[in-house]
C-alpha cells in the first residue's frame, strides 16, 4: 500500500525525538505538564478514527484477537503506565508496525509475512511499545518547548492526509507544522531507537520470550533487503545498521538462556495471513502442499492447506486435512473454528451449531468464537438471537467498528430500526464519518416519536459525537 509510506515516515519523525539512551525518564516529569497522558489519549483516538476511515484494514477476528492478546501480554510486563490500547490492522503486505501517541498500535499484514517466528514478531512490537512507555512523543514536545497541542494536532493531521492519499499535500502539512524542528529531531533518532531497543529487549525477557529474537530479526531483514532500492516501511523508519545489530545482540546475550522463540498458534495465524496475500486459493494450496511434502508433520501447513481448500471450494479435501489436526487437538479453538467455517460453507449448519455450542462451553469469552456464533445465527435466519450475541460481545469490544457494523445488520434484520440507526451511528463515529453518525441519530430520533427518554438519550449521544467532530476539526485547522 504505497499511500502508507508518507504516513509511516512521519511516524518515524514523531518517534525520533530527544531522549537519554541510558537513563529512563520519570513519567511524571515536565513532559506531562506540557502534554498530559489524557491529552495524548484523546488525540490518539481522534487520529485513529481518521485513519480508520482512510486505510484498508484486516478484519479477521482471529488475527485481531492474536495481535491484541500478544500486545497485552507484552504490555503487562512493560513500563507502559497507560494501557488503554487501541489497535488497527492495516491491509498491506509491506513490513511495518507502529505505535502512535495515545496508545494506538498499528500492525501491517506484512509483519506476519516477514517475521518467521513469534519471537521475531513480538520483538518488533516490544520495540514499538517502548516508544509508548517512554512517551517519546511528549518528551519531544518538552524538548522543543514551543511545540504545543496545536502543533501535535497538526502533525497527526498530516499523517492522516498522507494516509488518505493526499501525498504531497499531507507532507506539506507536516512540514509546515514542524518547520525547522524536524532536523533537530532527526539528530536524536539514534538515541531514541537505542532506548526502544534496550527497553524492548528487557520486556521480551520479562514477558517470557527469548530476547535474542530481536537481533535475529534485524540480521535477517538486513540480509534480505540489503540490495533493495526500495526497502520496506519498517526499515525506512527503523534503519538497521551493523552497529545497531551488534548492540542488540550484545544486550540480548546478557539474558539467561531460554524463553519462547516460537509457537504453533503464531504459525497458524501466519498461515491465515499468507492465504490473504496469495493470489488465489489454488496458489496458496500449492504453497502449503509444498511445505507438507518437505515436512509432512507441519501442522501449520496442513491447516493453511485446509483453509485454502475451503476458500477454493474443495470441501471434501479440506475435511480430510482437518481430521488429523482435530484428532491431535480436539479442543483446539483454531482447528474447531476452521471446521465450523467448513460446515457453514458446506451448508451443514446444524453441525456447525453443535460445534459452536460445545466450544463456547470451553471458551465462553473467546472473541473469534463469539463472532462465529453470531455469524452462524444470522446464517440460520435467527437475527434476534444474533443481535443478543453481538450485544454481549459489545461489552468487551465497544470500540470495535467491525462489531458495530454487524450489530447494525442484525438489528435491521430483527426489525429494530431505531437500534439499527444507533449502531450505524457508532460505526460511523469510530471510522471518523461524523456527519453520517449525526444523521443516523437524527433518523433514530424521528422514529423515537413521543418516547422522550429515548430521544433525550439520542440527543446526548449526538452531542458527544458533535464534540468529537469539533475536536477533529480543531486538529485540522
């Protein structure tokens, strides 16, 4: 996705701000007086809504669940104090991940294509979380002194403009807001990267991973892209030099041996992503068959082959490939979800429902399973039950636009027209289309009639959304 290049280059500038390589700052220092964590949080959410409305995203529940779970595992042992994180998975095969002010964590599909093990994948995210925990953005504001909230807002708007395809216009907005400060910020980029590497390595060890995976990832990427005229986004924003590799290797080797290097779950998720970016299901199946020919017991390849066969309509073949996986791990959530998908595709809805019921008893809070249950209820023309299932899911995912989108569909099919407009309003607010959100609430108010309590509730929500819109407009001035 070429339009992301200016976005992520700019994020590098945001993160490339003054810091000390060896001494961690007090997070109650002067930077918090200039830019409070709450201000960062609000700006980050406003920025995220704009970004969501302007880039293609990956909305696979299993992929989203894996990214969120793995990042929260790192966050638990990190120095990150504000753990109100939000995630965006960008549909791009380019290698990249980023952290933006306010706890926004972005991951490109291409990270899974390039990170061959879970350790390599989490090493990238541990580095990005270190940028957040050290509040490099706010500390840069402190160092610049004259850069206040309007300046930061202008920076974020420039990122969104570039991501939306504005190209030079986005870069011009960034350059205009940063002026001569950019060059002084770049001067400190190496120190910031060193600090993020060092803290990331410590966090990998604390979270139970082998920190040696970080230099291993850097080494392989350096070899892989050494002669590329246009390296991937991650290497543009995080240059991998020989000295950086040596430094991370020396630090990682000080850790005791052990720690997780890879996991089957990561390889299963990686197979899902590989299927997304393969040209056709047939080509994906060919790739996974070749892996199985080389290593017959490679479960991730067999799983990927089964998914490719489901997608390609080879349902009997897919069933045969899932059988040994389910026999080996009958309660594995990933394999069971694949079987549910197969049964739904094969119109064996009763079998799918039986399996969903069994798995929900084992994993009642599992997000992908809850989503699969709602999807199946809709397939069975049971919209009222689907609506209840999705509204239960909203208790834990109230900021997920994908869930609100399906809630709107279920409410519409169930005949809840007011609820349909309310759900659409929430969806549009989360993707930054505030005019549509306000309009949907107007539609709901017209239907509310003399129900003054409901009309008052809709009015209050409309005011909240208008305030969000005002905040975004202030950012764009």
